[in-house]
C-alpha cells in the first residue's frame, strides 16, 4: 500500500500525540507501565483502525507499518517517567488532545480522499478518525468522554475541519493544501472552544406544554 | 452491490428510527446539534456496520449508500427542534426503540440470508444488527443499556424474531414473508414486554449450601 | 480456511472458558437466560473477532465454524443452572478468566504466526485476542475492567506470554512448543499475580515541583 507521504506523516503525528493522551489517562488511573502502553496504543490507533475497517482498506494502517505501535509504546514510557513534572495533567491532556484531533482529522480525510470516496463519506471518516480513539480512551479509562462533554466544541471542530477539506478538494486546490486547511480549521475551532469558551447552543428543554 | 429492495427499505427504516432514539439520548445528555448528529448516526448505523464487517461484505452498507447518513442527520435535527413537545422523552425513546428493533432485526437477517450463511450465523446477525447500535448509544450516552436491562424482554424478542425468519426461510415460504414475520414476532415480543410486563425468569441465586 | 488443529483447539478452549466468565457476569447482573447467552457469546468471540477483522482474515473464525457459538450458548446455560452452587462467584470468575486468558493469548498468536505477520503484530494480536472479549464483558456488564484493574498483572501476563511465543518461534523451536510455552508463561504470570500478589510498580505522582 503506497500512501501519500503527507498522509503517512499525519498518521505518525496523530499516533504520537494521541498516545501521549492515552498515557496521561493511564497515569490518572494509576496503571502500571504495560497499562500505559495499552491505553496509549488503543487511543493512538483506535480511530484509524475503525476508518480502515469501514473503508475496507487492504490492510489496517498499523499492520502495514508496525513501527507506528513502537512510537505509541515509546510515548507511553515517556509519559510514565515525566508526567509528574506537570502541574496539571488534566490541562495537559486537554491541550494535547487538541493537537491530536487537529492532526487525526486530516489523516482520516486524506485516506478517504485517496480512496475516491464520496464527500459525505470523506467527512465522516475525518470525524471518525479524529474522535474514536479518544472516545475509547475515555470509555475504557472511565473519564467523561471529551467528545460528548456538554458545551464543548469538539465534534463541531472535527466536522468543520473535514468539511473545509472536502470543499477545498472539490475546488481542486490540491490535496496538501486541503489537508493543511483542514487541520488548521479543526485546531482553531477546538482551541477557541477550550481557551475562549466558544460553543454551540446545547439542547435545553423549553417549557413543556402545561407544567 | 445490488440488494433486494425489501432489505434496502428495512435498512433505511432502521436507520431513520434508530437515529431518532440516538438523538433522544443526546437530548437527555443536553448535547449541541453536532452531538445530536453524532449520537443519531452512531446509533443508526452501528449494528449494521458490525454486521457487514463480520460478514465480510464488499462494502459497509452506508458507505455504499451515503444518503443513509443524511437521513440520520435529518432525523437528529428534527429531534433537536421538537423533543420538548413530548411529555416524556424517555417513554418516547423506549417506544421508538421497539420499532427500530423490529425493523433492524429483519434487516440483519435479510443481508445474512442473501449471503447464503448458515442458520446460526443468520440468527446472530439479526440479533447483532438489532442490538449493537442501541448498545453503543447507551454505553456512550451513559444510559443503562436497554439491551441488558434486568427483566426486560429485549434480546429475547430479537432472538425470537430471527429464529422465526430462519425457520420460515428453511420451509421455503419466500424471503419477503420470512422477513415480515420476523419483524412482527420481534415487535409483539418486545412491545408485550414493555406494555404488559412479559418476561423470562431472571437468574436469582438460590440459597447457598450452608449460610 | 484450513487451520492448524492446535490453533483450532485453542479457539474452542478459549471460547468455552471465556463464555463461562461472560455468563458469570450475567449472573451477577441477574439477567435472563438469553442475556446469559448474549454476554457469554460476546465475551467468548469478542477478542478473536477483532483479531480477524484487523488481520483481514478471509472469514471471522466463528462465521467459518458456527459450532463455536453453540458451545458458548451451552456454557451459558450450564452457568445459569449451576452458578448458585459456588460460594463466591466472583472468585470463580477471576480464576476462570485466568485460564481463558492463558488459552486465548496463544490462540491469537497462532493465527497471526500462520498469517506470516511481523513479530510486533503477532505480539499485539496475542494481547488483543486475550483481552478484548473480557474488556467488552466488563464494560457492558458494568464491572471494573479486569484488564485495567489497578495493580493487577493482566496485560503484563498476556504481553509476556505473547513475547515468549514470538521469541521461541524466531528460534524455530516449532509452533506447537511456542504456543504451549506462551500459554504457560501467561498462566504463571497471571496466576502468580492473583494468588501471590505479584505486580509491577504502578504510576504514582512523585512530589510536584513546589507544592
């Protein structure tokens, strides 16, 4: 399976950063080193694995390139030895997750674009690749899922980034530019949500008919 | 991938109704509109996706027909704007879920029958297609899983419906009749459980040997 | 799909024992008989299904051999009728899980070795096959996941066993010996952890920089 170098680089970056977040959740659950590696690897490859299975790729990306798993394991060990240096591990987790999302969404979009899938599928693959690793991390690690945390712009950021990429790709601006714009839009939306409190209106039951 | 029109219609129906239930869970978790779409889409296609992956279908059904995802997103928006009109959203959720199950089980059975799989596999695919979307909805949305709620006839209804279909298909009564009977039996069992309290005996530890 | 008889036997053994543990969790949740079968089957085939999907096997193992599911259902019924005979169902669950892990890890390793995958992938498949069924069982059944229980040697046992198999296979000692050693090492590590309290150091935040 030959892959565009940019898409391959996005896969590596997303694995590395998501692995750091998985290991941070392992640190909050006070797991042992092998538990760190497990959480890091699951978070790192979860979204991309689901993407590859759904798209029917000839091989799951990390089976084709096992060194990705070594990267995740290395990241887990770095966190095991250094996490105590940070004032707030949760704050660090939140911000690393922003970067991971901003790299994983274009990674998902890129693979789906190369496969020639329809725009709807490309957008979904961006969102799936960006979010499922973190969702598994939070469900298994017993954290409140960031993806669905009330009032956070998270899915919206992934969705906005993926939509940007599809629009630009449709305008034939070149895949590299489309993917970079995708990552940038995802980052701006998510970081703005975290740092500035940007959000969409949430569902709030209006007064019921009678009482 | 050409598919029997009846099976395709069942897929559409099950996606639409399960999407409504997913959006209702999103409303109970007070998510934003994109959260509604995410929960609706995951619930709507979760069971069928697992079915297609396990059976090794050439393409996952909604990758072949992306309009299904648009249906789910539309359903999510309808719920976002109208959910407050209902007295009890949980009651509505329960009953929509009954209809979704009664459509999704024959959808799963139909695909497996067309693939020529053995009766055991056909039954399992009916149960998997009917239940996994709802299970993911409840685990991610932090609801008590309906599938396993103590004393509810849920799996039993799916199982009974799928068994009916396989039996009738074995008697060569025609696939359309088998699938309709499947949906009907599932509905009667599940609705009877909900409205009349029908249930199977649950496990209760008998008095232990000594104390 | 012809499979080495030893690997096939490991699949059967792992399905049987994991099914017993799934049914025990169902008994703790006081489900009905169909709920027992669901939990037993999901636990029994969950890890191997994920393995086969990730490796891109031509067919998922229990779709190729549906009798495996019948075995799991039978095990569920045995537990439904006999679980009350045991003093502590949780203790029984823990120990059955030890045996299941010690059979499932070599089952995963065996399939990956036969497929000619790289050592890293073989090790991961051993761990995935050994742990994901139990992880799904615990997440769905609302138990604290054994896999990640703080201070338990669990992943480490699976990892140690899989590493042993890959090392021996690399030394060309014959696949049967490699798989048996794999099961034995997994068992000794996990049983030692349970009976003797063996464990790895867990992450504990050292004193922060200032306060």
